[in-house]
């Protein structure tokens, strides 16, 4: 093989991996659809959730890279733990999430088709939330007599760089950086109907070892990303009680322009939206199942995919102090 042919193949490989690099990241961090995230629970409530989601779709790169047919199909399995407590007389809770991802990706660059496979731990996610209005911290006996009206709350979500990451490879489930999302939440109930609305902003630290020390780039370089605004809304209905319900879900996020080695690419700015639905079904005193579906409504940059998920939850009350 002559030198020019080798360079062409290297260029093809680089272009393809670049096509796929943001697909899992945008999915896990920005595209959350979480109905009833600010509803409160009594003191010492605990829950363990096991969920599985299947995602299948295309990737739109808005002309930033030379491809129009990149696709991905991947699964995410998640273990989550929830615990409620009180802060200054207000209801609060904490959630820790550990995901494992596995997927196949493919695309064509410069007329050559390539296939990639990745599996491993993704970055862990932690969220702490506190009620600001309408939801005092309550014991279970007080909670059963309480009726929701208007709730206002705030939360902080943190994505820790605990996922699988190899700086010599461009596609990783881990991001090698911290991400933070402060958020304000609103929830109001009218008998069996609940309206939720959230507004937050993602902030990202620097990845100081981005796709480095390999045959394409011998040194080290950094990747940065501008803040990303995230809006989310849900309209849900209780069919029999608060454990059997269904919701219509939607979100919109904007921003997140990336830079590599100080060079910004404005074509990587996201301006996307997803819509979907969620249903929760109790299967006993302590257990429930949750089903959800979502699809891209408008995608300017990133994954335009369909997602189906199912989750099993076991909840219980701890002993009061």
C-alpha cells in the first residue's frame, strides 16, 4: 500500500469515529424525560430500581462531518437507589445511578462503510433535590393525610467520570470529565391530573486528555463544551391511585457547542427536542413496573432515535429515628 492510500484510509477511519463520538453522551446526559421528579415522599422512603432501555436510530451531524447515514443501536442497563430525608424542615431526596451500556454503531465516510462495537460502564449519575414550597418533611402517618397542591423544588445532578474511558480511542462510554446540572422544578396537582415543568442548565468541566497519544495525534489535547440549557414538561393522570398513572412527556435543549484544542465548531450546537410517554403499574405493595417510549421530535445535532425502556422498582420505608 502506498503512502497516499494509507492516508486516505486513516482519514476515513478518523471521520467515521468522529461521526459517532457524541451519540451516547448526548443520549445519557441531555435527553432525560423524567415525569414526577419533584413529587415528595415521606421520611425514610427507599427504592431500588433496575431498568433496561433499547435505543435505535440515526445520527444527524448538521454538516459538521462528511456523513449522512451514521446509525447506532445500543442498550443501557441501570441500577438506581433512592432515599428521602429532611433538610431544615423541607422534604429532600438523593438518587445514585450506575449505568452499563452496550452497542453497535456503523456509518459511511468517503464511500467506505465501517462498524464499531462498544460495551462497558457509563458515567455514574447523582442527584440531590429539595422542596422549596408546598412539601414539608413528613413522617408516613402525616404524609397519608397530606394533599399536593403546588410544589416548587430545586435539584443538582452530577455526572461523575467513572465510566469506561480510553484516551487513545474517540468513542467511549465515559467522558473523562464532570458534568453538573442545577435545575428548578414546578409541579401542580388538580385532583388526578399533575403538571410538571423543569428548567436547568448543564455545565461541563474540561476533558484534558481527549483522543490523544495515538497514531493520529501523538501528544495530548483538551475538549471543552459550552453550557447547555434543558427544558422539560410532563402532563400525567392518576387512573386509580398515585401508583397507577400515565404521562405525556417532552423536552427541549439548546447549546453545548464543543471545542477541541481551543478551536470551536459552531455546527456542534444542539437545538433538539424529544416527545414520549410513560406508564407506571403497581404489582404489589412494594413493587411496580414502569414503561416508557420516546422519539426525536426535532434534531439539529445528535442522535435522532427511538427509545423503549422498562423498569422494575422495589420500595420500602426505613425505621424512623
